[in-house]
């Protein structure tokens, strides 16, 4: 493969859909590659990319291929009866050979070094965990992965996970299966060991169920890692107004109750990268030098929120005035 010349930094890539594969009921995977055979920027296990599905529509998808690979990015997309926008377009309109713009990988769900790792995925939430399992296979890390799905027909990548490299480490749990194969969460979480880290991804209710169970079993927040796809709990009723101060100029901008801080900043000429607009992707994270954010995002950890040194202006608000590192 060819390499980009030293010092060239790219934020977006024009890639070709090399392969589109039906992986399970309602799930297609998409393999993106560079048409000129140039190595893609590297990514870490847990990373995602912004996919510019069509003009004005950007969606985030976890990379699920082996992080050691440099010739392709692979995502998997669920499109069921409730899906709209990005998933519908990807499933119905985009085909092999089409060109698509994607952002360079970013990671809000990184693996931390640990003696043991527990990966729990619900449905399409298995995607970031697949990359983690691949990375742990290379690194010789001790892990177990539990994959919950409605049925075998709804579980993507079963053939890939049958590879001997995953032997004895991947456990499937199907809603329509026998009771003895259901996930025994209390037993899995009984060991609240500081050397064991939990990673969970899937529908919001699934993540909350697993995380709440871990906390009930005495797990420390630093050992629990989760990544949401949507911010279903984002409730804007009762929002009030607040002010933001630009540290470099001292300018004070008012944010009305019915608008976001990001929209105010963009209106005043500041460049704020916006993507999900619901506090999930982390694109808009902005430094905070003073003041107390009212965090509404799902991308910062509890510890990161407690620091109050950054916030997501697309959805988070403030108590009083926030001084922004702009
Ligand atoms: Fe995604 Fe703000 S735009 S977190």
C-alpha cells in the first residue's frame, strides 16, 4: 500500500464502498477503502467515523474491523422498521463502487490497560466490541465477550466470530433461545475486581441495565465504560437561558432557552464541529475555563463531567455564565 507523504494531515477522506454485505437480518456491513490504494489513517479499538451519508446528513458508526488493518474501514449498519435517515440511505441507496466522504477516526470509547476485560454487546452494539476483541487477540489480553441478540438470524458476524482465534471467549445469548443460554448478568458482574474492566454498547435500555447492575455489584465508575448510539433521555423542557463568555476576547453571548450554545457560537462566527447534535459523538467538545456546565451529553464519563473543564455545546447548558476556551 502507498503512504501519504510525511506531515500531511487529513480530516476527511473520499473513500469507495468496496464491499456491502448482508451480515444478518436488517444489518449490512460496509467496507470502505481508498481508490488509490493509499493507507488509511490508523484507528484504535473502540473508534468511530463520521459518515457523510448525503449532504447535510452525518452519522457516526463504530469501526468493527481489526484495528491493525490500514487498507479499509468496516462499519455495520442496522436498518429496521424504526430506522430513518442515515441507515435507510445506506441500506437502500448506497452500493459497491459508490464514493463516500468519511471523517478520520476518533475514539471516545478507548480500551484502558487491564488484566482482564469483559465485553457486553446488545444487537448492533457489538460493533465497537469486535474491534476491541481483535485488538485483545493480538495483544494477548484476557477477555470474555457476551453478544446478546434477538435471534441467531439477527446476530451479525457469526461466521467471523467462529474463527478459532475467538475460541472459548465469545458467548451468544438469544432472546428466542433456551433459558440456559440467556446471559447470567449477576454472575458475570459478581467479580468487582479493580483489574477487570467492563465495556458495554447497545440500545440505551440495554446499556443502562448492564451499567446499573455493575454499580449494584460494587463496580467502580472507572471500571465501567459504555458508548451510546442515541441520547434518548435528552429532555429540553424546562431549559433556561444562560451566558457564554469567550475567553480570548471577553465577549459575552446570550443563549436563549430555545437555542443551543453551539448555534449561538456558529451564528457569531466561531467554528464548532457539529455532527450528532445530541451529545453522543463528541465532535463539538469545547474547553471550559470557568463556570459550571449542565452536562446533557452521553459521551463524557462521570469523572470527565465532574472536572467541568469541557462540555458539549450542541446540547449541554450551564448554570450561570460559562467561560469558554475559545
Ligand atoms: Fe455530537 Fe455535540 S455534535 S456531541
